[in-house]
């Protein structure tokens, strides 16, 4: 599952400023933990052995986490990781509560408007101060949809679908 996104290189020794996409970054980015290089769909990039990253150090830094892995030792290499996702083994993670979902599970979900049918697919998820924002690819563009109870009608995990309330102008670009 996706647990973080590399925002930028930090320092000369190859550390990263990582946006945590987990409720437990202190567990995931702890010294000795193993994470994996991944893509935005939560899939491992390349073979699992090559994608394995060993955490040397991880600690909070402003809104991000400062993370160093043994496989990246200088700033130039660290900078090539900008925008890449970091994954953790789902077997090591607790199950979400009934009213919760992991962020990675939202990417790729189909989007419908209640009573109007299919309108698109979730392409990305952003974390803003106001909460999560879904980027929905529709036939006319990629509008941003806030994850708010007044907008989200329901989530059907079995059908892999998010149903939005029919609000005028919501999906306009």
C-alpha cells in the first residue's frame, strides 16, 4: 500500500522530505523498517528485491517526514526520486476501521453521480488542509472533488465505486 510520496531531496547525504500518506508514519518510517519503491497505483516498481528500501532514519520535519534509506546516499540520486511513491507491505499494516479506507484504495475507483450513472475514474488523491481531494478523470477534463460528507453519497467497495451527490457544477472544469 502507498504510505508516502517523496516531495524533494533534503541535505547532501540523500535524505528525502516525504509526505506521509499513512496514519502511522512513526511506525512506517522507523529505523530498520523496510519499504518499497512504487507507483501511484500502489504497485512495486521493478522487481521486489530491487525496489526494497531499508530505512536508516525517519523523523518528523515540519509537515513532512525526513527519511534516509541505505540505498540512496547522495543528493543527486535522491532528487531523481521526486514525486515517487513509497509502499509498505499490507501484511504489516492494521486493517482499517469499518468507516475508513486506505488512500491507495481510492485511486482507480469508478465515480458515479447518484441517479446519473458513471462519470469517470479517480486518477489521484491529494491531501489538503481541508481534507482529501479526488482528481477525477471525466470525458471533459480532470475536476477536483473534495472528500466531504455533503458531496460523497456513499462508497461501494465491492463495486469499486464512489457515488457523488448530484450537485450542479461539481464536475465542471
